[in-house]
């Protein structure tokens, strides 16, 4: 009987000494521990996302006899984008609760398609110009003067832009578990991290190969045989803090993050092809001279800052602390704010330019299933749905101050066709459905 009591006591002690595994969002590789002299985890994720949206344009009127004008949005385009990536990553424990990590995604494909929306049951480019597309029926140059031959379409529609088949930028970072619930059950796990995106990928130049009127409407990347590059050539600093606390079979968590972009010496801006685009009527006739003399704030790219938060919880219906096997369900809600900037957006492949994009909020919901088969092997499946609030895709200021009226415009990026209030493009009903599958090996 005494032997049975002893075994029971030892079993209870072993169970207490084998804490539950941490939530994935606060997991940090560690070395120099009593049960793990060296921590190493290698994982790979397959990701596929599909975006669908509508692109509308502002139309103004002068109010007729009443003399009261109005601006309304009218549907112009439907937009879709399908992205497929594989993301390999490595996590190395440098010391107690201190992790060095790196990842370099491989973009299999990143394809965007924009087509005419419908009106009266027909594609709007098939209707009379007065009822149809203002893109196909455009009669203005970027300078705001009448085209020599009208109509002069703004950009090609009904095309697919193909990108990918290349590695994206390298990201390296450090994560430190300041507090660790696995070592002290009376405190939450608190992780601080810094990740740096290094501009290693080849730059995507939206105007490359589009220096003639014909090639502008039929760019090489509009055929799958020649995919465009995917790099943005910026540095990015991602700061984050995350907290999680295991409470029985539930582990709620919170994460806040901030992404600070920084231009590199090879970041693209519209002045790179100002002369060529002006020659074919796709940029202001004064653009080249303004680019040569303009202030950097007016001519250069302006990648947006992103900040946001995640609220979620892992539900653990089954766990074996002796073998470290477990099954968990991850539920989360997230919100991100993307600031305004002059950057790549949904109309960039069509227009061949970086565009003045308005700020917007992204709200998303996430469901994940995690299976740890052993101490060394884990698998995951994830699905998410997100929604972007409506925002402008064009809207450059005329001068050095946003919306300042300067005649002629002092901003080489300003285009009378779509930047003037009452002519701007806006995106709405933008949703993204994403799926991911992952596998990890830990040592």
C-alpha cells in the first residue's frame, strides 16, 4: 500500500512539473534550459489568399438650374487578386527565453485582375460613352487638356497582371519572453519582439516595359509567361508585444504591433519613368522637370505605417503533458490600421504608378486548428476572413501640401484624370479569404 502511495505522489509531482505548452502566439525557442540545452524549430507554411473588391469613381455635377452640385460614386471595375506563397522559417534559441528567427517567403504567384463592372446587364464599356466607362471614354490628358484623339483610355481594363515565381524579402528578428508562464504559473507569458524586413527581393517596377503607347496597354506582365518581380525595396521595422495566460483548458492572449517602413536607396518612385510616361501621355508633361527639381516629399514614394491589435484565445480540449501531445483550437479577432501614403495599391498594375492611397481599417476573424503529434512534430490549419473599409486609391495633392490648389500643379505625381476631387477612384467591398497549412519540426 505504501508503494502505491509513493507512485501516486511521484506521478502527481511529475504532472505538476510538466506545465502546459504555451500559446503559439507567445511561443519562443529557448536554449540553456535544464530539459533543453539547445532549442531549434524549423517550420513551413503554405498560404493562399483571394481578394475581391469593387472600384468606383467620383462623378460631380454642377446642379443644373438649382446651382447645387453633388458628387457621387459610380461603379467602374471589379477587382480580384489571388496570392499563393510558401513561407519557410527557422527559430533558434540563443539563451533562456531569447529567440533569433528568420523567414524568406517564396511567392509562387500573385495575380491581379480588374474588369469592367456591369450596368443594365452589359459590361459598361459596351454601352454608349455617356452611360459607359469613364476609363474607356476618357477625353483628358494628365495635364487636364483635351486628348488629341478622343477617347483616350486611361489604362487597360480586362487584363490580368502576373507576378511571382520569386523569393520575397528576408525578415529577421529577435523575440524575448520577459515573463514565462511555463516557469511561473502565477505570471502571464509576456513576449517582446522586433523583426526587420531586409530589401533582398528584386524590385517590382510597375512601369517597366511600358514606354510606348502599345506596350502600356499590353505590358509584358499581362502574360503569364513573364511574371513581374515582387519586391518593394524598403526596410520595415515590426515591433510587437504579446501576452498570454493559461487558465485551465483556455489560454487567452493579446498582441499589439507596429510596422514602420523606411525607404531604401532603390525604392521605386514615379519619377523613374517620368520622361517615358510623359511622352506617351501617361504622366504630366511637366513631370520630368518637376522630378528633377522637386522636394523629396513631393516626388518620392511614401510607404504607409501599419498598427493594430489581436485578441484571441486557444482552447485546448485535449493535452498529454507527459508526451507533450495536444490539440488546440485558436480563435481570434484582429484590427489593423493602414495609414495614408503614396504606394502600391490595387490600381498600380493598371496605371503603372504608385498612387496616393487613403488610410483604412482592416477587421479580420481567424480560426486555427493545431495538432502537436509529439515533442518534435506539429501541424496546423488556419482560415481567416478580413474586410477593408472603403478608401481612396487616387487623390494626389496639386502642390506641396495635400489638396493645395496650385496652377499649374507643382506635384509631378498629380494627374487631372483621377486625382482631382470629383474624379478620384475609390475601393469598397474589399474582402480577403485566406487559408494556410503549416508543419513544424522542433529539436
